[in-house]
């Protein structure tokens, strides 16, 4: 069977999706990047390579995420696209009429506005933790709770609390105050869900119309409390796709299939054996003009396979 693979490498997770000719998902994988993207890519590929039927032939590979250029170099991907494109492609595949995509991951979040299947506007937050999954992880740890239980407990709240959520420091001191005044854990968690959603809508979505149909994806979509908080704030249903936590990888796989169908030819994919190679990244500062660009290079078994980062493109070797 022919298949196309999407790889989404971010600072928190490394995800893989394998799809067939009809964009049907064959296999998915979600693992933690743990600050070591090369190792994460190799581990993820090794796991997927062992799991899938040996008759599956990978005909094209796409990468996305903040480490998309690095992962393209390592696996020999045919195409590398931004997270905005990959998430929009995946969401509109499952919901062709989607108007608004809300995506909240571990350390970044984004909103994408669509019209007739085309991205018309977007915004991302990669700086402030208060609108991302790490905000919830941090507060769950403070309350000695498993993050998996966060949403279910939040929905047991009998009253609504207003928690200042515009940054983790304010939220923490407000939470302590609310605990001291006798509010239940459920009420505090529900308040935190509302705070994250308020922060997301007021900052990331500022000035944008969030029209339905609305799709909510990314790891935080597993938290039922956040889904309900979005529905309350926006006054409409918020849909969560089945593969909510690997939508970027699915989008990259769809883009790889489209790319290979348009370009023809053979994939550049090095095969699942990339796990056996030694990779090393190095960087240097180009001193050929006042821009002083940081140039990154990737070596495979000591041999240069990719280089990027210069503004003028003079060092560029990719793919
Ligand atoms: S890579 Fe190009 S733009 Fe950057 S410092 Fe060197 S010469 Fe200048």
C-alpha cells in the first residue's frame, strides 16, 4: 500500500501521521520532544517503522512545526511547510466549511481564519505561556493534579470564579487567594479554563471575527473544561476532530501527497533507517556583511546534508 508521512516537530511534542492515497489515517504517533528534536525524530520514526505493515511504501514525506527545516534535512522530506498551512490543510480536509481554527499546544497557540478553504488571517502566540498548555500543566502541578484529570474536575464546579489569567504569575497569586477563601478545587480549575480562554480570545484573537464552524485542535483540546469554556465565551459549538493532537502532522502528510502528485518522481525520504545514522547540528555567524546571520548546518555521519539561516540565501542547502 502507498502511504504519505507527515512529521510535526515542535518544542513540546514530535508527531507523525501516515495517510493513504485517500488521506485516510493509517497510523499516528505523539511523543515528547524533551528539548532533543533529533533524538525525538529518530525515536518516532523507529517506533512507526516497527508498527506499520511491511507492505506499506512511503511515497512522500512532509514536515512542519518549528523544527521543520531540521526534520526535513534529517528524514529527507520532499516538502516543509509552516504550522499555519499544515493545520489549515488538515482542518479543512475534515471540515471543508471551517471558518475558525483554534489551536493550542504545549508552548504556543494560534488562531487561523478561513474562507472557502483559504487562510485569510492568522495570529500566533509563542511568547506568553498564559494562553498555552504549559499554563495548565503548571497550575495542575501546583494543585498536585494529573493534567489528564483537569477538564473532568473543572466541569464539576458548582460556581464560576474569576481568576486573573493574563500571566502565570498573576494566576498563581490569584489562585492562592481563592484557595484561602475556601473555593473548591473544581471551581478553581474551571476558573483557570475560563482565564485561559479569555486570554486567548482577548490577545491572540484580538480584532478577529471568530465565526462558526469552529474547530479546536492541538494537545489542549483533550481538556473538556477548555472546550466548554470556549463554547460559553463564543456562544456556539466548538468541534474537536478525532486526531486533534496530530493535525499538523496530518496536514504535512496531505501536503506531501499533493506535492508528489504534482511533481511526480521519487521521494527523497531516507527510509526508517535514519535512526541508524549519526546527526549533528552546528552553527556559525556569517561575517560577510553587517547582518551577521546565524547559519545552521546539519551533518549526517560527518557529511554536510543541509545548511540554512542566512538572509541572502548564500549558504542555503536544503532537501
Ligand atoms: S548570510 Fe548573507 S546576509 Fe547574512 S551575513 Fe552572510 S552575507 Fe550577510
